[in-house]
């Protein structure tokens, strides 16, 4: 059959509260036109993020009941350890409360003034944690990855020549590790090929540098490899995943993505020396090494999620439903980042709203219009978020895992197309108040 269905039945439901246009006008005005300020009960379809918003399975909820809450040596930790090492076979596996806590600990150990850390594209929290130690975060993405309309199967790839030149110029002793983010969230959720992972690893071996993967969306990346990279079509996603991590010396992980849970993360390392220092820091900020900021029940849910996320019918549904949304709106003229990545569709607001100058935040205007028209909450990724250094004016519609059905997505398509039809009537926005840092979370806006 050609129809790809959601590979699950729904056992427990959470009502969506319907709202009228007039109500939404009031809610968004009271929120100062900042979607982060809305109560979630005022949102019909919440596409703000795919992080920590997954629906858990009946097996995960059952595992939660078996959580061993012992302070030390919890059986839940050993289940978690076995589940992680089955697909990410590193020597040390250190739980943390989420991905950025793993980053914070890693860079506290290996960062510092004068150090430089290359990546395809650092995610914001990764960059912030690198820079907090005084080190410099450097992005070395291939050129194709920077152009929203360029079609390339692996737009998340690292530029190997640039990496090689960078290491020679900056000297290996100033580079504590090389990172690779799979998939590349800040670059549109684009995947990295196995060939690129292998090449990054080879460069690291040549210069004797540790290679660390930011593994948040590892399963989505592995499925893209299966579908797009010659030689992998007949391998299982688990085999592909094991191969990806076999080239690395460690990884940071936000379990809030591809471990299908609402909270959690971990740091994996092969180095005994780094792991010793990381565990010492872990005890200061997260907790004892067999729970690291999580409850035993959280570790149980991660263990089950890591097994479920590799099911190929799930991954097929996951990537296809994201692609379906992008395909349908793009076919009617809505400009988006192409090809569609794994976890989100990015609308190019600058191209869609040429009458709104960048100084009047076209992404914010579009995000507000989608909320007013249909209660959809997306996220501006442009000049509001990055200020003058923004390279694009995008609205990201991130799809939570296993949460929405095809009719929800069809509704989202209808709302986007409705806004697209009346795009000429959308107005620019201005900031009426902003905090000193990270303004996108709390700034106040109004129409110009
Ligand atoms: C690529 C990437 N790395 C790191 C993180 C940080 O993870 P967390 O939100 O669990 O701290 C995220 C979260 O969105 C991410 O997408």
C-alpha cells in the first residue's frame, strides 16, 4: 500500500481547546505578540519545538512504574547503560538532566581561553557552552548547506577541506575536539552522510584529535543515510547507527529528541581521563553518576525510547510526515528551506513577505499571523533571535514526535495556505521592550 500511516494507536488523549479568532487576538495581544508568552492552552497545534514534546508509548509508561529510585547503583541506570551502549558503544556513559548539561560538563573539562572547537554548525546551547569557557566555536558547514534552495542530499555535511586547513592553521594542540551535529538543527535539520562522518573521523585520526558527535537526532540521520546514501539501503537503522558512532570518541545527547522522552540527556566518552573529570563535575551540578540529574523512572523511559526510535516504520512515518507538510505548502508557492529536513519545516519569511523589511521582522509577523489564523505556534528564527547576525528570516514549524496525526498536519497546511493567500496584508513589527540577552524568549512586540 502507498499510504503511510501513523504506526501507533492512541490509548490516551489530551484535548485540544478550540479558540476563536477573537480569543486569539486577545491572547496574543496579552502576550505582547511573543508566542513564547502564550499559555499552551491557548495554542491549537504547538510546533514551537520538537524537544521534550514527544508522546511516550505504553511500554515507556510501564517502564516508568519500574523506576528504581536508589541514590546509588540504581537498576534503572544499568538498563539505561545497556540500551545506550547497544547503539552508542562508548566506554563511559554519564546521564545528565538534558543535552546542554552534557555540553556544559564536556566543555568545562576540555574548553578554555585560546581553544577552538570546529563543528558543522554549533547549536545555540553548544556554542554558548563553548564560549562560556572562553573558547571559540567555529562552524565549517559545506557551502550547499548555507543556501535554502540548493538541493543536496546531505546539506549537514562538514567541509572536509576547510576542516583540514583549519586544524593546520590553528594547530592541533589548540583544538580539544572536533564536533559534528547530526542532524544539523541550526542548518534546517539537514542530515550528515556516513561518508562525511568517516572523513571527519579520518582527519581527526590524522591529527590525533578526539571526535565528538552531537547525537540529538541520530536516528533521523541514520534513516536519511539508509534512504539516500548508496550502499546503505539494505542495512538496518541499528547497523547504520552503530557504524556512525564507531567512528567517534564520544557524544553529547539530548534525550528530549531521539530518545522519545520529555526530559534527559547524557555524555558518552572513551577517554578515562575526561570521564573522571566529567564525573567529578557531574557530582557538583547534576548528581551521583548513576542518576545524573534524572529520576530512575526517567532512565527507564530513555532505555525504552532508544529501542523504539530505531523502528523503521516509525522513522518512515516521522520523516514522511515532515516532508508531506513541506511538500504540500511548497507546491502552492510557499517558499521553504529545501530539501525538507528531519524534524521541522522552515518557511522563508523574507521571500514570502518582500514588502516587510528585515528591520520590521518578517518572521515574527508571519509567526503571529499563523497563530491568529489558526492557533498554530511556530518559532521565528531570524533577526529577532540572532539580531544583526541573522543570515535568514525563517519561521520554524517543528513537529513533536508521535503527537499529531495527518489531519492535524492537513489543518496546518490549510492555515499556512490561507495566510499565504493574504500575505500582502501582513504588517511589519517593532520591538517595544527587550531584555539585555536572549531577547526572543521575552521581548514585547507590536505592529508598526
Ligand atoms: C543539536 C542540538 N544540540 C543540543 C541541544 C540541547 O539539548 P537540550 O535542549 O536537551 O539541552 C539541542 C536542543 O534543541 C539541539 O537541537
